[in-house]
């Protein structure tokens, strides 16, 4: 069983980060504060989604519920993503809205944090 959920829209792929190790690693590689969201993901059902090219993270967004991103997609050092990357995240959002309950239950049951 894979430890993250895939959505591929050509390249890059989008992955829901499922463990504190993944969140920490992506935050370190993107030089941003993703690690500060670990407790939100663990306790409150917050969902972090990262864009990857191969195994390299290229962007990150946060979702707390509703129909919009809580934390807009950002690239390394919290730079704005280009319109193409933003569009990939936005195309993924309806599936995330629909699946959020399953994702947060899975995180709580498997407790990878």
C-alpha cells in the first residue's frame, strides 16, 4: 500500500502528504514553513498537497475544507506558482473536496504522525 494518494495531471503529479516525515521533507526541500502545519494535519484534518516532478517537490498547497484552498499553492521559498501549476491544483480541488473525509479518517486511523 502506498503512503500517499496520487493524482496525475500530466506532470507534475499531486500527492496528499500522509506523514510528518513527508511534510517535513517537503518543507525542507521547498524552503518553507510546511513543518509548522504538522499538528493541523494530525489533529484537525488539514490536508497538505504537494506537486512533484519525479520525486522532487515543486509546490505545496493547504486545504482545510470548503471549496477553496486555505493556503494557496506556492513554490520554493513561498514564491507564487505559475498559472499552469495553479491550474493543476485547481483541477484537483473538486476531487479533494469530495475525498477529504476519507483522507482525514485514513490519517487518523493509520496515524502516520
